[in-house]
C-alpha cells in the first residue's frame, strides 16, 4: 500500500543544506499498522508528510497504492488524498463553528460521492467513537479526548484505505491517549485499514504490527 524508495529530504537553512531525512526505503503492506518513533527532530513528521503528499522528497519515490505521488499535479494529488488518506493530528484541527456531527460530515460534503448519505454516515461514525450523546456539541464544549475522537471519525468519513496519525495522543492524558490508540487498533482490525502512527511513546508504539525508529533522519531500527 505504501512504498518509499530511496527517499530523502534536504532543505536550506542559513544558506546551507540541511538533511532532514537521509535516503531510506520502506514498505507498508495493505492492512498493516506501522508506528514511527524517535526523539524530537528525528524526522518523524517529515516522513509522514512525505507519505501524505503534503511535502515532496528531494530524491526518491513515494508510491501510494501503486501511484508515484511526487509526479502528480496538485489536482490529482488532492483527489488521491481525499480518496485514499485520512488524517489525524495532534491538535485536532476541528472547525470551531461546526458541531461534532458537522465536522465529521465535512469531508463527505467536499468529496460529493454519488449516492452517499453524509448524515447517516456521520451518525454511524460518531456512534463508533462513542460520542452519540455529544454529536451536536461544538469543539469548545468537548474535552481534548472527545475532540480527538471526533477528529478520528472525520478521518474515516470517506472510508480511506490509509489513516495517517501524527502524535494523536500527544495532547492528551494517558487515559485518553490509550483510548485513541485502542480506537485506531479497532479501525485497523475491523476495517483492514493501513495505519501509520507517529508517536514519541514507545509503549503505544509496541501495540502496532511493526515499528520504524528514526534518529537524526536515519533509520536505526525497522521491525
């Protein structure tokens, strides 16, 4: 489902080249759960951004479900992200003027999938993450853990085969963090979704199928 072939990322800092990621090659099979771990500044989020097509590699190929995404134009890349990838971020990124139910509906409204029923789908998802009683609350009326559950439901709105999660537990206490991780594992098991999780928490990472450890932009362990 995900292939990175000799991918690297170098930027310019103070007029000098700075390598964020040294060349690396990884494969994530369909339906697998990969945790990317490492200290701050190791290149974890950069790697996830490359997989998501939010950034372009300096060299190498990023192949998502058979498509080399750095070669795509912006329109096709946006379409691929909308169809193939759901995103969960550390800071939720919910629209404050919309209720939980409406936030979950947004990706479906944008995608405008024929014969889809956004309201029914949103109701099903909000029940799946255990927030049926909070559907019509605004983000400011929800706890951090509840907001992240809404964000996860939104990521699943268009039933993507891939979910990318960037430190989704980093802004939560341990109890809520564990709950989000269990929801991700449930999504992985019941839907066959390919999940890539960036986390600094090695205990949470141990719950994934495989683990990639980065340090200073280099792979030091891949199990």
